[in-house]
C-alpha cells in the first residue's frame, strides 16, 4: 500500500466515541439521501432529453415514430 492508502486505512480503523460514530453515520446517510433525491428529481428530465435525442435520429433516418 502506498502512503495515502495507509493513512486512509488508519483513519477508518481509528477508535471512535459513540457520538462521533453516530454523527458520521448521520452525515453519511444524509449525503446518500440527498444524492438519491437528486437522481430521482433529475432522472426523468435526463431520460426525456435522451428520448428526444434518439427520436431525432429516427426522424433523420426516415423511420416512423411511435
């Protein structure tokens, strides 16, 4: 392992108080929740844009839509 991985491994394995562990878990869960909400919010728009992009190819190639 290089120095960066060794220090990260040492940081992960360090002793924690119960409050610190709970705080870290809470922050991690909050970050996962925000990321999930962001994906759920913007995924339909990204899918719609992709659909428009694909349908544009169909129009250019002369295929019927639907």
